[in-house]
C-alpha cells in the first residue's frame, strides 16, 4: 500500500521540469481504436494452456493502462476456466517488457490528467497483485529486456525462465522514481543485500545472474525457446511439478561470469547492509580508496547519477531528461543527499488525504492470511 501511496503523492504534488515542446511520442490511449488496444496483448494457445503476448515491440512492450486492464480480464477468465491448466506470458520482438510507458505517463501528468495517471498505477498494481496470488501455475518467458514493471508482471508468478538475451534491472532511481510494481517484495527476498544494491543503483543483471540469485527459476538459451514453448503447449496439467519437469528438459547449466556482482556478495553486503544512503556511499568510498576496486568506483558513479530524493525512498523530477528529451542531464530537486531532509521522505509515507484514493486490493478473497 505504501508504494501506491508514494506513487499517488508523486502524481498529485510533483511537477516535472518544463518540456521544450518536442513531441517525441504519441499517446496511444488517446488515438488507438479498441482493436489496436486489444492487439497490445495477443493470445496464443489451445487445450490446457494460454499465453499472453505483450505486443508493443517498437516500445519494447512498455505497459499501458489498456494492457494492464486486458491482462486482468484475460487472467481472470483463464483462472475461472476449468479447461485452462496453466498460463504463460512472453513478449514480442527483442524484449519481454521494458516496464511502464513512462513517456505517455509523463504526458498525462504534464497535461494535468492526474486521474488518468492514477488509473495507470491502479490498474497495473492490481494486476500485479492478481498475478502474485494467481491460483494456477504461471510461466514467464523472460527473453530480452525485463525491467521495472516488466519484472512486476512476471517475477510474482510461479516460474520464470531467463535466457542468454535476458537483461533485468529496476532503474527507477535514475528517472527520479523508486522501484515499484512489486519490487519492494521480491528485492527484499533476494540473498544478502542484493536487493538494496539493485534497487538503489538500477544496475543490470543478465540471465545467469538472475538464476543465481533466484529472480529466475530456470535458464535456457533463446534458440531453444520455441521448442520449449511447443512442449509446454502439449501439456494437459495444472500441476506445477509437471510443468517444472518439462522446463528442466530444456534447462541449461550456467554460472555467472567471474566479474559478476554475484561473486562480490560479501563486499556488497558490507556496503549495502548499512542503514542510510550516506553510510553506503561512505563505505564504498572507503573500499574504493583502500583497494582501488573498479566495482566500488562504478557503483559510486551510478549512485551519484541517481536522484538523491529517490535514493531516500522518494520520487520526483528525472523523467524529462532521461525519457523524453533524452539529454541525460536531469536537474534533481533536491540536488544532493545532504539537502534531502527526513520530512521530505516522510511525506511520501504519511496518511492519504480524503482526495487521494486508496488502492483497494481483494486481500480477503485471495489470501488465507491477509
């Protein structure tokens, strides 16, 4: 709930930097027909399986409100259909899903359409919760870019297949936001303090690293995916163990590269296990000065690129520079960590006013222990 509150506060109170009149993208929601919107999520499968195909390849399958609503409708119908044993999700083109359509969201906010912006978060967050409590096995084929909201619509499911083309990240602090869409749950369940590292720095993981830390349950090379899909499509089952056995037939044994952050877990834990961003940065600077370690230096650079307020659990004004004008020179407000007060952070977690709607999730219906 706090994540939704924080997102609503961003939308209601924040004002992004002025847009210089360059309309780089059109709003699909305003111009698309119903058929076009339905085509943003295609359906494959017959017999006991159904596959939702995220289908905006030119936008790396970035999620829209319409896509979230269609996914919710499809998944609800499949959950209620006794003939459907399990469900899969994949992306068109070279991405699984790059996250939410931040450019369209930015435009809505800039036009003062806060209700539409709230609908975007409410719709996608509701579907992500639905997936996390789904009553049937779910297989996500994470072939290609899997970032932000793309992880949100896949990681909460039962099984996640990474490939040699998978690139995972939660890059929200670099655009003045915060990891959302279920990230606070799955990042906090990773080994050690990898979750803090990924959430603060927005650094990428490849498929082998996702498997090593538990973000993925299986790994296969992308060239074998079509055969894997064909095999899964022949199954008539709702038993996760049967599905896992089929996945194992196509699984490859793989280990992270020797330069991977996975092999730096002890150093990572010493730095990112501390209580504040300032302490983390101090620890990294100490290690970098003592060892001249390249990982420490690159991690420091990454943290210093991020929004100081976002690093302290906040979200504000980096979308213009990185996602719209693409000049990569965001003007953060506040500009530095020392200018971020505790009160600034606390306001994003304070109770909502009567004009700010709650995210009403069906916890009593879908959880044994809400």
